[in-house]
């Protein structure tokens, strides 16, 4: 890989088809592509937090952070990290780590409070994700505590507690 030809940037309309292809190849189904399409047309979409990693102008990885609800004493918006997809030919090359790190930095710079992810603890813990129960945040579905995780950002406050509610688009995944 030519290091000079690698780039992390926000998605554009011209990237939609390539992002769909990467997600379909990565997951072996179109559910995540449909999720992305539905998030894009919703109030939960954050264009600057839908990132791609391209090599030689070809999209090989995509990550999406969008708003989800945290319902407790207050209804608060927090970030959900999903989906994240990589073209099978580019797995295990450190690209995902670069995208997660860049996305977290962008979210922090925007003043977001925390990010929630359902994923592999071995991968996400290296970025500071911890089980959500440690922050009194409850998963909306029954999963082991260690796979439903949060990463607090600089704007985090103790009031960010409660149960996560995903937008309706996520019910199809």
C-alpha cells in the first residue's frame, strides 16, 4: 500500500454506493446498508461523523457515529457507533483502529459527551471503552455486560445515566 494514497475523510454523496458495497461485503447482507440509508435521512445523522478510509481513491472502510437516546432523569442525545465495516481484503491492517480514533477525536471536538457501542471488548477497550454498566447505562436488549460499552468524552457529566433507546432504523438490523 502506498502510504501517500491513504486518506480518512467524511463521506460525500458520491461515496454512498462504495460504502454500501463495503458494508454488504463485510456483513454478507444488506441490513447495515439499509440502516445507513435510514440514518442519513433522519434527524440522528451527523454528516461529519460518517467517515471513510480510502486507499488510492477506493473506499475500503466505513464507520458511522449517529445520535441515539439515553433515557434517565433526562432524555439525552449520545452517540452510537454503528455500523463499522471493512472490505474483507483490508481486514487486520490497523485501518479500523485509525478510523475509530479519528471518529472519537472528531466527536470530542464537537463537544459530544459519550459514545456507545455493541462490540468486541478486546478491540474497543484499547480506545477507552468500558462496560456501560460502569456508568449506570443500561442496554436496551439482553447482552453480556462486557460487549455493551461506553467511551466518555470531555463533555461527559454524571447525568448521563439511564437506558439506551436506539432509533427505529436499528430494529431491522
